[in-house]
C-alpha cells in the first residue's frame, strides 16, 4: 500500500515511534526474570484481557459503543449465522475443522451479500485500489519531536509489551500439553524481534507493528500451530502489502462478519487466559493479583469514554488491567516468602512423618501438585536413607519464594553418598546397601533444580531447590 502524507505536509514524521522501538528492544533484555515479573497469574490476566479487548473492538465495529450506529436485524442475523457456521465446522471432525473461522467468515460474507449487508461504497473502494503499488516511506524528523507525545508513546509500551508477551505465552500454552510455566528465552526473543520491527517502522514512517493477538487466538481456536504456517503466512502478507486491491477487500468486509470472527476467536483467548491463571493453586495473594487486574480491565472496558477523556494511555482494558496486575504482583512479592521447619527422627515412622509434613506444607503454600509431590518424595527418600545410617535427628527447613522452594536438610553423622548417575539395574540393588542408598538419593534429587551439599565433620547439610 502507498503511504501518503497529509495534504500540505512534508514526507517526514516525528521520530516518536523510532525511539519507542529502541526502548522496546532494550526492555526485552530486562526480561530474564520473566517468571518472577510475569508469573502465570499476571500472564493469565493479560491473555484474558486481550480477549476482552477484542470483544470491545467487535462491539465498536458493530456500532454498539457510544456514538455508533447499531446494526439492523439482518446484520445481527449475519453475525449469528457466521458464528454458528464456525461452531458447526469446528465440531464436524472433518478436514475443514481447522479452517472453521475461514469457512464461517466466507459463509457470512456470502450471506451478507445476499441480504444486502455490505458497505454502500464497497465496490467503489475496491475498484479505486490498484493491483500493485509501492510504499512511499516517511522519513523521521528529529526536529519535530516533542516530550509529551513521546512520553505517551513510551507509556503505551507497557500495554504493547504486555500484549506481546501474552500472545507468546498463549501460543506456548497451546503448543505444549505439559506446559506449567512460561519459558523465558523464546518470549524474550519474540519481544526483541517486535522491538526491532518497531524501530524499522519508525525509521520509514510505517504503522507500528505488533504480534497479532487475534491471529494467535485463531491458531488456538483452530489448533493450527505448525511453524510452516508462519513462513507461508509471511510470504502472503508480503504479497498483500504490494497489492492495495486485496487489502481493500478486507477493509470493506461486512462489519457483522468482522465482529463474528472477533467474538468467536476472543472466547478461545479468554479460555486460554483462564487456564494460564489457574495453573497454580490460587492462594490469597495470587487471587488478589488476578482480581485487581481483571477488575481494572473490566472497568476500563465498561467505561472507555471516561478513561479516554482523562487518561487516554490507559483507556484500553489491556493497558490498565495488565499494569495493575503487574504492579500488584511486584508490590506484594516481598510477602511471598514463607518458611516452615520440622524436626524428624529417622526410623520406622520417618517416611510417614516426612510425607505428612511435606503434603501439609505444600497445601498451605498453594504449591503446584507436581512441586508438592517432588518435595515429598525427596524428603521421604532422604529420611529413610538417614534412618538406615542410624542418624538420630533430621532438621528440615523450607523457604518458598515466588517461583521456587528451597529445602534445607541438616543432621549430625556421616555424609551421605553421591546420588547414582543413572537409574541402577535390578541386579545392582542386590549387591549391598550402598547401591540402595545411591538409588534412593537419585530418586530424591532427580526433580530438583539444584542440589548442594556441605559437610564439616559430623555436621552435614543438603540443600535442594525445586521450581514451582
């Protein structure tokens, strides 16, 4: 498409977008502690509010917001019929199921044409658009930069980064059935790529690019997550960028069909967000983070005019809700640390006592079930080994942070042997007690993120770190 400057203006633009892109790229390097800064609960809020924002956009397209023109009966029929077609195709268990949104939208367009629900000037807009055209970039003009708009751009990065990270996490969650927590490196690379794209857009006067959350929701809704789709889709988008007539076809698509697509996709996005937020048990603090984020986001969604008039940078449900959830998590992070301790007497009942204490502590702290079971297994195995070594007492202390649990075991006696490097064979366990001990310690430590030992005479310690 051809980018044209407004009449009477030079082909230059203020470099606000360019500077915002540079800041966005730099911020991506500060995301190494993503699991702490954006835990599952905050990520879930962000993804759910992406869905809410798309629903809000759908209502705007339909003219249901203040100042809009509500659709007529036929427009409502087209929207409902489009959604119904998407649902039927998605549940058909045929090869078309993965194309349910596309099929439903095509059906809606045909129905809209038959019912006369297309824009009045649609044919003229398409006819006036050429088949091929080259972009005409606007170069940045640093002399026209003003601090107030630049500050607004930088503030908008909060929502942009939150939306981008939420989209990446949504794809991670959908692509991995065993997903339990964010995987920071891919998200960091995605945010860096987004920052570089914003820099390029700011340098040539293009529109600010960003991850298409609706496209991510479409992938989740249809189950199409193959990487080759990205490359094929990129090639198609490059071709479309030089064909204004194809762009015009999307622009003049019936509003009812656009709204139906957004409503259908946004539902799947909200479901993904709810699953993200509830991966871990919601204790009082996590519930508060989710509640504040969602409450703020829904407030902005129900009263957008008031926010747009006074704080336009936070008029989006995503911007306000994501920021509040992020700040609530950051402010209450010092309250996360919890401690527990117990003294065990290794012997016949040591395994049972260790199991009961570990299970009770995991429930009280709201740990993930997998984390609780790993801690319980480690403590039971080590207590039984120490019992065979006739250790009189085992001091156990546990400390829980935001994303991990430190388990410290201290006793007086002989040091324990090193865990087995690999699972032993059955015949190895019949040789002597040391093989059984190394196997038990392998079972105890195999799920730990880190294991450290310290021995000073008869004072022995073992520290195990578990991710939650």
